[in-house]
């Protein structure tokens, strides 16, 4: 019996280690598009120092307007993911900044921290934008997808210079999304594997992942406007995450539940309406300094 118990402990620990490795070091992402797919986008390539001590690789796309939108990509992705968003916002006149989050693309950092350090990196991009003479520092908005959505919520809650927020499919708290990811991607029950994974990951990155809970900070975005977007078929970050965030947020807030599509599929399955809604939201929010 003791041998079986020890074997079970070792097995859970081994699965937890593998899970933590996948969590903090996701495989590089690849896309059907590249910058060459968007001939209207002409980036200024940048290196932005982060408050966390790393360098962030970024691209700035000057628009015809001084209002600027910061785009934060999803978990395991890089700034190339956000080029379709950059394109429609830039075509609408906005200046746009995309960046590789930590340990992604060309940015520094030795691990993804699932929202523990990423908000400080986002705020560092706002530090940079606020120093540019061609950016209206009083009219900076932010949009993020998946982990980028949660990062945007947390960054805006902590920095009032972000005047408007679009959260596309962000999670409400890291432990819950790790639970659902374990069941969806690995096919194992969340308990006991997910808590062990979180514990090991926290030890490895020396950050508190359990404390990454946008739902507990989202109310601080008010009175700045918030738009939440979520596809109802999302199995990676299930829609109840946005339901919890919406309930915790204060006015002004709005939500768009997209009846079809999976994780961050909104811009794919409802492109025209997605672009119209997002452009209108930023137009209304950034039309005058808040």
C-alpha cells in the first residue's frame, strides 16, 4: 500500500512538472500571415525597456490620428498574431503599438508568468507611448486577446493612463483557467493535477500565479469604458470567465456575446461587425480626453 501511495505521489508530481513546463514555456506560435500580408502596415521596430527589467520587442504603426491603441497577444503567441487587429485599427486612422510579451517572439524574459508580470510589461509600453510627441498621452486605449485580454484588464486597473479597454476572451482568474485547460488539452481531471501544476510553476518562476485574478481588479477600470467580447463556443477560456468579469466590473461596461466560434474567433467569424464595434467603441471612448 505504501508503495502504491508513493507511486501515486510521484505520478502526480511528474504530471505536474510536465504541466508546469507547458504552462510557462509554450511552444512558439506560427501563423498563416506575416507582415508582408499587410502592405498598408509600415512598422517602426522598437525595443522598449520594461519595468520588470527586460526588453520588449515592439512595432509602432503611425496613424493619421494621435489616439493610439496597444495590442496584447494571446498565451503562447507573439505580436504577429495581432496584425489583423492592427490593420483594421490603422485603417481607421489609429496609431497602433504591438509587442511581444515576455519570453515570446523577440522579447526578453525566461518564462511566461500567466499574468503575474505581464501587466507591468504592458504598462511599460504606455510609459513609452506617453513620451512620443506624435501620441496623445491622454487618449491611449488597449485591446488584448486571451492572456492579452486578462493582461489588459490588470494593466488598465493599475494604470489610469489606459483610457479604454477591449477584453477579447480574457480569463477571470488563472487557477480556474488552468483547471479548464487541464481537462481540455490534457484530458485529465483538474484535481489533483492542476493545483500541483500551479504550485510547481510558482516555484519555478518565483511569482504568485494563484493571485492573478482579473475579476478582483476589473472594477478599478471604472469610470473608463470597458468592452468584453467572447465567443460562446470557447472551450479554452469558457464564457463563464467573461460572465464573472462582467459582473465584477462597474459602469460604463458592455459585452458582446458572439453566438458562434471558439477561442478568440470573433474577428474571424464576425469580422465586419467585430471591426465596426471595436472602432466605434474606441471612437466614443477616445473622442475626448477622459
